[in-house]
């Protein structure tokens, strides 16, 4: 079997008949001019060492060099080689807070969009890892099961919003519980959970649930999105501001980043709290964290591929071009001995 990588370069071969035709035309023109101005016998005396065979050989060498160059550019691939590709990484689950407080615009464009940007950039920096996504507010729900299909994961991530969960609140405990069911590989020693949240309105005994996750080998890293000063929660319809959320006393709600909650969750599982205000800093820190973990081989695939053969044709072209330099259009000693055209020596 064979494969041609760039067959378009075969068009270079059309230069060969052009060169041959031009060579024949030059020969005819030379003969015509010589007959017009000089006698044939006299011409032999004037240039006894001129060799027609050498001229034909030079053209043949040049044509072969062009043919070799054409095949080198086409790069024929012949035969097969067996390659093994291994994917190594860790299992990563992202738990994204989609509660109404994530609509606050104390960090541009708002907390939820900033969190989605962070997750997207982290995914873009991954290689052989597997990822899963959970959404949570008053309850948790699976969005993307553990997978190596990053494109699909980012597609589902982009569609996540605060209307996906009817019950409000920040059920971090439910998100951690659900994350424990995502890790389907018993041999995976490194299991990572990233919680991206503003840390407000947490419910339940998260410390107990975090300890349970730690016992199962899950390290929780929390990423805080928002500011300590906080901001109001805008309620919009079709992109137009309708009002700011108010409490039971009709006072405007100000939501603030709950760093202490997020730090405590991370500390319980030997994780780390990361400030999510700077996207690049977050991605760099996450890469450093994951880079320090042992990678597990998820899968090893074998596939066949064609071997490149262009180097042989390129070497042939270079050899022929070098040979052409030493092919003078004069008879050499070995050529005289051959006497290819039955030329007789005249006194």
C-alpha cells in the first residue's frame, strides 16, 4: 500500500517534455547554423572533442533530477509503522455554583460568566485528563459525566445558567456528594474536585462531607468568584435590567464573597483556596497543582501509519544535480574509447 501526501507536485513533471523539446530544437538550430556557415569536415577539425552523447546525457540527468524532486515533494508514503499513543492524566470534576447570587456584577461581566471563563481556560490547558461538570444551587445536578471529550464539555458548560435549578441556595454539600459518584475508575489515585463559587448561603455540614470525600482520595480545591465588598443581584429579562433582588424586608440584597467557607472546605481535604479574580493566575496555579500529581494511564491505543519516503527521492535529486556539474560537453578519455558513434580518427 502507498499514499501520496501532495500529489499536486506531479505537475512539475510537465517540465521534462518541455526541456526535451527545447533541447531537440536547439540541436536542430545548431545543425542548421553550422551547415550554413561551416563545412562538416572542417567543423570536426575545429572542435574534435565535442560530444553529442554528453549533451544527451546531461539532459537525461537533469530530467531525472526533476522527476526525483517532484516525487520528493509529493512525498509518497509506503509501508506501515505501528505506533502506541498513551493518555495520562487525572480525573477532574468541576462543581459550578449557579445560584442567583452568581449574577452579581462585582466582577466583570458577572460572577457566573467569570466562573465559566475560568473553567473553560482550565480545560484548554489540560491534556490527557478526564473531566466532569456538576451544577448546583439549592440542589446539585450532573451536567457532564466524566469524559475526555473537552469540546462537548465546554459546549454544555456554555449553556449553564441560574434558571437550571428552581430551588435557590448554595448546596455545596450536595455537590460534593454527587462528585463522589463521578469517579468511575477505582485505580485512579488522584481525584480532584474544583468548586467554583462565591461561597455564600452555604447549607449543611460541609466539613463532614468534605472529610468523607478526603477519605475517598478526593482533593477539593475551591475557587472564589466575587469580591468581599460584594454587590447587588440584578434580575434581568432579555438582557434588560428589571430590578435588584430584595429580601423579605424589601431591602436590597448585597451578596459578598464568602472566602472563609471556601478556605475551610479546601483545607479539610488538603486542597487549596484560589482567588478567581485573575484568570491567568488561576490557570497557572491549577496547572502547577495538576503538574505535581502522579498521572494515571487512561488508555493506550495502537495505530498504523505510512512511512515517509521523500528522503530517498531528495537524495537522488541532489546526487544527479551534483553529477551534472561534472558532465562537461567534451569527450573524455573513456568516451573516446567507447566510440559510440563509430567516429574515425582522421589524420
